[in-house]
């Protein structure tokens, strides 16, 4: 690889490391695993940089992160050394009127975070790609390797579950 | 439009995946159908809760440094020395002025075999230091913790100036084995870049010489001060690394 290629790689791909790390955090639910996977994915991206055709580099990198996470988890399961830490914590009960707005926001955030980690993998990944990474159905379909119709139905089911978990209740439509 | 058709498209309406015509048709139905409208409101509220509250994580600086290190190494396992580019000479003039006040003399030296070998070892050591858990033996942002830590571990007592004010926070220190001996390494940071400063007892006291080597985004600057030969290694850009060296040499 020439210095020019390397510089191009650094310019095009490396700015998306935060997004890559965010996806890995949600998929693996472990900060150390996420770091290792993002490093592995970056090196893999470098190796396959020739094959990158110049589309959206972020979606391209996220697809690699998603595949690396998948492989990582499979390897872990095969090793059977690690006991998967399922977030089975119950949703917090509603606290009595907290006067502190920051505290309320923090607890709201924790509530949403818990709800999402309670989702099955295939739902969690489409929700994160859509709500956090803000990708289109087509991009999500490309990353996950399913048709757009499947992306839509998974998103719909995931949101339905989350509405229940988060106790979203809209009484009157405006 | 019947409700079943409408409900199939609510997700796509929310996510802006419909054509303008399709969207208008859904909106018309929602305006007249309380049941679909309520479902859409639930969906919208769920989406709002998620997009406002889901965490976006920043990749840790050390991870970014690790990745840059691993990438540079993968792209080229060998380091070589390049002659200083012309712009460097202009920069050197500026640094000369900066350093003159600290009693350190600085000259540009041609490439040398010894310098290349040292740079190769230092690059390997630098990259190794960015692997998980290898960067620091003593983690401290406090110079009075890091400096005494070297006592009894290495036979050189490097300067450990506090450069917080200049934007180079101290990260910590470690003992490393380079060029045939155990040497102290003081670690500083600049944004997501790590700077390793190696120190050796200098074979010759007196005037300091500065060599500037670089390869694949890594820069090396060496200088001598107080009978100690220092090497700073980083993937930081050359200009900022020189600012760092100037600040380091000037600080006491």
C-alpha cells in the first residue's frame, strides 16, 4: 500500500470510528469486546480498501463492523469460555417526582438503554442502524444482508416491542 | 385507503422512506382515521424516545491511537528515514528561537545509520505500547507521581515536565526495553495521539542535536538536554510534535 492510499484510507474511513464503536457497543454490549472488534474491523477495512468503490464509507465500515461482531460472538460461543451477560435487569419503576431534570433525563436514558439491550439481536441491530446511525432502509438491508421488506418488518416489530417495554401510551391523537 | 394498507406504511412514513405522493396519501388517511392516527402517534413517540435517548459513544482516544498504530504497521512493517522536507527547515528556524532560551542548541543532522536503527526499534516499541494494557506501568497525570516511579527501575531520571498548559497532558510512564537496555518512557497525549518520550544517558554531553525522521505518519524527534538523549515518537503531525519538543525542552 502506498502512502497515498494510506492517507486516503485515513481521510475516508477513520473519521467514522465513533460510529463504528457505537455500533459495536450495541451489538456486543461490552466495551472491551467493542474496542477489539473495532480495531479488527479497521484492519480488515484496510485490507479490503481496494474493493471499496467510493460509496458511503460510513455504511461500508459499519457493514464490516457488523460482520466482525458477528464472527466475534460466534467465536466466543464456540469457545464457550465466556458466559454471555444478558441484561435481564428489570425496568426501573417510576420514581417519585424527581426535582432534578438532569437526573430525570439520566434515568430516562437508562430506561431506554435497558429496553434496547433486552431486544433480540436481529431487532437490536436494525433499531441501532436506524435510530442511532440514521441509515436508510436500503443501507440497512445491505449491511444486514436482507431485503428491504425484511428491514421494514423487523423495524416494525422492534418498535412495537419497544413501545411496550417503554410503556409508550398515546391516548389521544392530535 | 383502507386501514390495513395504511398501517403497512406507517414505519416508512415515519422514516421518510415514501415518495411524496405516497406520503400525502397516508397523511390524508391519518387526518380522518383516529385509530391509525393513534397508532402513528405511538410510533412517533417511540421513535422520539429512542433517537433522543440512545447513547452515541465516542471511540476512546487510546483505541484510536491503537488503530492508527496498527494501521501504520500493517501498511508498512519497515520504517525508513526520509530526508527532512524543505518546509521543515523553515519550522526548524522557529524552533531554534523557541529553544534558544532554554539553553539547548539544535542542529539539523543528516540521516545516519544509527538513527535509522534506533528509529526502527522505537517505532516497534511505540506501536507495541499502543496495544491494550501496554502503554503505561504507572498511570498518572501528576508529574510528582511519575518521576519518582522511575527510581530503582531505570538508571536515568528523565525530565517529567507538566505540559497541561500547552495542551499536552501527562498520561503516565513505563519502563521499556529498547536498544539493549531498560529505559524510562514518559507518555503524553495530544487529542487522540499518544507521544512516547524515551530517555537514555547520553554518551556525549554538550550540544544537543535534533534529528527528524518520519515514516507512514510517524514522526521521531531526538534531542539532548542535561546529559540525557531524548527521543519523542508519535503519529502526531510533525509541526505539533516539534511544538511539543520545544515545550518539553523549555519546561523545568
